[in-house]
């Protein structure tokens, strides 16, 4: 969950919060759609994973790296506000579900399932943003990621990212 960016609000953005704080979003049409998407993701069963594996979901439409940067002539590119909020939402969801004693300095395998509303989206688009967002939460540097498996699903009602982290095979041995 992200933190509401409305002046003076500061609450966590859950489906219930969106119904109370309309100024969080860019308009009421988008608000209704986002509330429905959050509720649909909240209704999904928990991710089934074995012990020693960390898995979590982040509701909302995944942001691709291609759409994350804004470039101005003569200036360095920077992250668009939408991408910055998406990274914060991923980091917050990770911190809320992080298992106790999770080591930050080992090598990891990452399974990333991007669930889009549009079937034309690329499976690998959100990978870099997700790995960068998890720096400091799941590892000290995303160079510690040994393998990334990215897949894509389509669900117009509940777009989301599903992340599964486990120690890399050489670390488990």
C-alpha cells in the first residue's frame, strides 16, 4: 500500500481509504476503477509458497520502465511521479510482509508475475522498477539477484504485481 499524497491526509491507500479520500487520485472516474481493482486484489486467496520463500502482491496497474522516465532536453532523465509512487507502493508492501530474519546480503532468485489489464503489455517492462524498489527491503543491492523469471497474465478487474523471492540455488546448497 502507498501513502496518500493528499494534503494533510497521510493514510495508507487501501480500498476503504479511496472511498473516503477522493482527492488522492486524478478524478472520480479513475477513483471508482481503482477502488474496484484494489477490492478485487484483496479478495484473491493468499499466495501459496513453501517455508523460506517470501511472496507478496502489490495491487494496481504495473508501471513499465519504458514509461517511467521523463526526459527534458539538456537535463538528466528522472522518474515520473507515477513511477515513483509505484516504487513506493512496492517497497511498502514488501516491508509489511517481510519475514523476520530475512538476510539482505545473499543471492536471490526472483519470480515476478505482472498482471495487466491490457494483453499488449510486455512481461519484462516492470522488472527494473520492482528490483530497484526492493533495494533496501529485500537486498542491499539489486546486483545480488541471480535470476529473474518474468511472466505476464491479463486480468482487467485486478491488475497487480506478484513477487516471489527465494535464496538462489547456490545459497541454499
